[in-house]
């Protein structure tokens, strides 16, 4: 199953469009829409509203394809979720 997503590098730049494929509990394969430099760690924006995001780390890259590992939420992200649900 392929799903559209966007990459947020956290640098205040535009979000990069991509396609997600080969999902697993540990990560996902990404195909970039255009070749771009990426930091080792970034966030995948999984919904159009931007509310659902997952932190990830690049494990390998071959041109516009890369494999990433899911990272745990940062403590401040988890605190914000708890605060919203309170």
C-alpha cells in the first residue's frame, strides 16, 4: 500500500512531498517526489491537517528512495498530547 505524506525537516522550509511504502513496526520506505537534501532525523507529516506526525531517522538512501526507522516521541511531544487530552 502506498500513501502520500510530507517531510518536515524542521528548518522552517517548505514541506517535501513523498510516497510511503513497505510499512513495518520499525519503519517505512519513502520515495521523494524530488531529490532533496534531508537531515538524518525529520518528521513525516501523515495527514493533510498536519496533526499526525512521526519522527524518524534515515537508515539508508539510494537516490530519491530511503528507508527510515521510527523514533519515539520526544518527551515534550508526549506532554503536549496529555495536556490536550486533559
